């Protein structure tokens, strides 16, 4: 397995794991009464939905590369990267404006385990449309020319890293006292507010700049 590919996938997964909505939802559930069943259901639903969505995305990309890559014009890669860059820029601006309006995350405190599982699946699938690091990772995995077992293992590793903050929160809640966990999750919610307003839009802006520069470089090389 290519070491640079693995490093790139880990980096993208770590960036993707900074999803403020998903982490905020888990932190909220862990701050309610009898939190473990629903928090574990949320973790399992998130992993399953993201992994299955990634499998559909990945196999579609693999079929695309196998059938259309040989006849696709070379400029299409650069144009595609620039399109993703523009999409990331628009998303960064949109999220920055939402944060400036002070939009708060809320979740009903009386969700059952099954309802929490379904909520995790629905929210994860709806969020995939804006998961630009996931699209980038799937593209890299599809281009690596691995068998489906290798592709799915890399995808499972990506999803495990993506869910690492959710797992870490569950472990922290399990080992800490109620008093200390109340303090921790109170601070975490304040950090999530800050991350939503500052960190994530900045990360998306960085992704946008990277895609725009690389896409422009590819097109420039073809024209020179």
C-alpha cells in the first residue's frame, strides 16, 4: 500500500472529523440522563451511514475511472478541482455567515435509542453532500487501483478516524465522574461554538484555495 496515500487519507479523515454538528450532537447526548445507549447508537449510525455512503461513492468513482478516464479530456481534472474549490469557498462563506448569526445547535433530550440511530443515519447522509474531504479521499482510493477489499479497508479506516472524536467522548464520559464530565462537556460546547464560527470555515477556505491553485496549475500546464 502506498504510504503517501495512507498519510493523505489520515489527514483528510482528521480534517473531516472536525464536523461541528456531529461532535456537538454526541456531546449533547452525553450530557443528558442515561447517555450511553443513545450515544453508542449515534456512533454506530454515523459510522454505518458514512461507510455505506462512501462505498456507493467509491464504487461509482471506480467505475467512472475504469470506463471514462481513458476518453476524458485532460483538462477535465483541473476543471473538476476548480469546481470543488469554488464549492468549498461558497460553503465556507455560507457557514461563516450562519455562525455570525449565532445559530445554535439543539437536539431533543427525549430521543429513544432507535430514534437516535435513525437521526444519526439521516443527519450523516444529508451532510455527505458537503463532505469535501470525503470526496477527495474517495477519489484517491479509486485512483489507487486496489481490489474492492483493499478499497473497503481503506474506507473503513477513514471512517474509524472520522468517528474518533465520537469514540473519545464516549470513553471520557465513561471514565470521568459526573461533576468532571459536566465541566468537560460545558467547555466542549463552548469550543464547538468557536470551531463552528472560526475553525471550520477557515479549513474549508484552505481546501478551496488548494483545489483552485492545483486545478489552475493543471490547466496552465496543458495550455503551455
